[in-house]
C-alpha cells in the first residue's frame, strides 16, 4: 500500500526532527 510507505516516511522525518530538537534542548542532560 502506498499509504503505508507515505506514513513510514513521514514518521521517519518527524522522528529525526524531534530527535534533533531534543538533542539541542537537552544537550548535556541526555548522552544517548
């Protein structure tokens, strides 16, 4: 299903953006 692929891509992008923001905001707090 194309919908599944689109959702997977969107989720991947969102995860990257969220991780980037979390890393910037957290900074020294979480070292994962």
